[in-house]
């Protein structure tokens, strides 16, 4: 009786493992779906990173741009800030 029982248990265990491979949490179709979701998420992350990089560049341009505008206003138009004394030397 014991010699017939062991192969039957092994066959049942093999069937359970095989069923997990096809239908369980780690099944082939589930892994493929997760890989597709990962690729989609990586693409969304890349788009979001591009937007973040563009916005960071715009912020840097605005900061530098304001300094450039101020420099031009001072040099070309002679503008001064309140409580500043503007002295222009000509040669």
C-alpha cells in the first residue's frame, strides 16, 4: 500500500505545481501582464521626467532671464533700484 501511495502523492503535487505555473500568481500570463505594465510605467516615467526637465529649464531661464533684463535695463536705459546711486563713466 505504501509503494502505491508515494507516486500518487507525487503526481498530485506535480499537478498542483503545474496548475500554479499556468493559473497562479506567478503564472506565465501574469508575469507577461506585469512586464507589460512595467514597460507602460517606465514610458510614463520617462514622459514625466521629460516634463520635469523642461520645467526646470524654464525656471532656470526665467531666473537668468530676469538678471539679463535687469542688466540691460541698467546698462541701456540707466534704470536704478530705489536707494541706489547711478554713476556712469564715459571715456
